[in-house]
């Protein structure tokens, strides 16, 4: 049995500029993981997880499931990953061993709340395929291949943040320079010491699940139209990550606190934020913490000061139906 594992992720600064040649700092969230399991078999088989089965207790549970998760499960993600893996091998003239296998997956990452569950599953699949076949893809190339599986095969509006963080793990700074991406196929990816990070909380609300690509379509549409405000704001958001890296390296946590809040405030000016998401942000700030989206909505991340503030976050966000955790990064 061969297993590939990838973890959830959360953006600290710079998102969503990662889809627009920006800069980002993000972390692994090892509290949650996706696993892809390969076993030798007589024929190549891709097996769904329990949530892929079309079985529902009642018509209302069917409606709730579709509203929360959409019409797609994880099988299409595994298929897209396998296709891109095989195409890479073919283009690189790497012989794929002839042995067949069955593929199944499992994931503890809460779905569709901005924690990178889909990209984690594709990343885990790539790792499983590499381990099973003994084919090693350069680490700097892997995020671009994973992203292409979502963008090109599944038409998902996505950026580099999830895939770079899930491939490199820990705390990662990424400069997604347009020219380097076009010429080299990857950006500049730098691991930062997680010990430099302040105390962080992560809060997520399962009922806010939405397909992230759909949520980000408003920004994509305006960017593609050349909207000056959207383009300027994305550049300002990217600059926050660069400033945040300097703040981390010099131990300036006060500046980092303000940068995280500014990241969300800028983002809010270029996309529609639902009242339920705004309530999470406002509640965390009322508790004295900083707060911004961890991804595309449904989860927030920020800095807190001391045990009493964390306990208050737990209580007041729980009143909104949100779960609060301390992210495990290493």
C-alpha cells in the first residue's frame, strides 16, 4: 500500500493576489489532512469516498448536501491529478511502470470553507503516484502541475497559494513573478521559520461552505476586464505579504497584526462578502484579535494575545456556529 498525504492550508498575507502574479505568505494546517491510497490491482480503478455516494436519508438532506458541496466529489480531482501526472511523464519521456493500481482517498479537511481541501487531495494524489511509480517530479514544478489539473482539466478558478504551501509545507513565502512563471514554470518559493510566527487562531464555519472558484469569479471577471481599482488593489494586497515577511524577520508582531486586518479590508473593497462571513471577521476583531480570510471564505485566521483572548474567541465565535482551533504548522 502506498499513501500520499497533504495538509490543509491558510493564507496569512497576500491572498488572493496569488492568482494574479502577486505575493503571499501561507501556512500548513496539519490539524486536517487528505490522504490518497494506492494498492496494486489487476486493473486501474479509481474509487470514491463515502461522500461521493449518491445516497441520502431524505430529500431535504439531498438538498442540504448539494447546497454545501455542489455536484462534484473527489473522484474528478483524483482523475485530473492522474491525467496531469501521466502527461508530465509522457512529455518528459519518462517511462511509467506498467503495474496497475486501485486509488481511493479520504480527507478530514472541512469541505468548501477555504482551507484548500481540493488542492490537498490533488497534492496527495501526486505524492502517491510518485511514490508508487518511483518517478520524482522536481519540487518547484509540482505546484504548477497541481494547479494545471484544476485550471485546465476542471476549469476551477484557482491560484498558486494552496499548491505551493501544500507541496513545501510549514510557513512559505511565495513571489509569483509573471516573467519567472512564464519562463521557468514556477515562482520564487521560500520557506520561513514557523518559530517566527505569533500566536494564531483559525476559525471555520461548516455551514458557509461554497465552491471557492465560484466565490472568486467576481475578482477574476473584473481583473480580466482591466478594472483599475481591482488591479491596483490586488497589487496593494501583494505588497502586504512582502511587508509582512520583513516584519516577521525582524520580530515586529504589532505590524503583522495590522497587516492582516488590512489584507481583509482591501479584499472587501473588490469582492462581495456575505453577512455571515463579515460577522465572523467583526466578532474576532471585537475580541481584540486580528482577522482575515484564510482562503476564499468560510474560515478566518488571525493573531490573538493570551489565553483569555483565545477563550473569548472560542465562546463568541461558537455563538455564530464557528469552530476555533490553534493551527498546527510543524
